[in-house]
C-alpha cells in the first residue's frame, strides 16, 4: 500500500474526485490530480518573479511582448490551461530568457548570458540582444499618426525589435519603387519616432497637405532648407520641398528581409 499526502487546502476537491472515481469503479493516479494547474501556476510564478526583477507591470510586459494585456494576465494567473507556445515565446523574449526557463524553471539560461562557443578571434563579440517585438502597421495607420497612442501594439503581424531602438519603434512594409535600389518593395523597415532626424537619414514623413505618409531621404542643403528626396535616380520629380507642410514621424533605423514562402 502506498500513501500520498495531499495539501489540506485541496482536500475537499481531491476527496470529491476520488469519491466520484470510486462510485463509478474507476481509479485515477494521485500524481495526475491537479498536475496541469500546478504547472500553469509555476509558469505564472516564474513570469511574475522576472517581472518583479525588472519592475514591470502586466501592461508593460504585454506591450514589450506584443500581446494583449488580458492574454498575459490569464497566463500569469494560471487560468489559461494550455497557453500557446508562440505567446510563451514572446513573453520569454521580452523577459530575456529562453522559453524553457519559464516552462521548467532554472535561471541560468538567460538570453544575454548564453554561451557563444569558442571564439577564433579576440575581435568577435556576442550578438546584440533582441528585446521584444514591434508591430508592422499599415501606411494608412502611419498616415493617421499623431502620437504613439495611435499605434496598435497588438497588430496581427509583429517582428523582433532591433537592438538599440526605443520601445516606440514600429515597422512598415516598403511600397513602390521610389527608394530603389536600397529599399525594395515588400522590405520591412523599422521606424523610431524618438530618434532625431539628420541630413542624409531615411525618414517616414507625414505630408499634411495630402494627409498621407511617405518614405524618403531627408536632405538639408545650406541655404536651401530641408527637402525630401527619392533615392531612385530614375524617379520622376524626386524632390519634395518642406515648407511647413511636413511632419517627420520617425527615422528609419533598420530593415528586415524575409524570404517569401513558395
């Protein structure tokens, strides 16, 4: 005969389950009782511990992970019995740990502390850390841009945040050919509204006359003021003069090319 001690706080619940099994002639292993709930509670506790270390709220974690706050709350509270692996991976990335750390515990496998293997050169350093995700928004959303409150951080498409960019960064897909050959149509560009624009920067600007966003290079000529320029040398009318009719939304700080599935 094997005895198993049961948490007194759960005695009534376990007794009801056991009595039901006895009355129907079925048995259930003790080890399976409440096992899933325990796993989910531990997952939530590990997430909360890491949030406490960083001083984050559930809302802040949701923003950095590119998830809705109710989703994060359900995972932490354990009410989501089988959270999607993709959501756990987003949370883990935002917290700077591997998903296995959240699932199984252990604090050694942090992303910024992962071994990089033997180095063949003293000049080699570990790769910069990716911290969370950013939304890929539409050009219509970019054209309606007024402040960061207008950006949907729960967009259907998200991409990893580039190192060194602010948490206000968002992404767009290049359309048209005005910025060839550097930027091809379909390429994802990262736009950071908190970076100050300088001469030669590629920027996304809002043309208030037409209430539409455009992607161009910022050019500042001495005595000539500021202008926007299409990089494509064959583009007709490549210059747009800025005379108070333009608001620079943000500076392009990076790009991402993804192979299209076939």
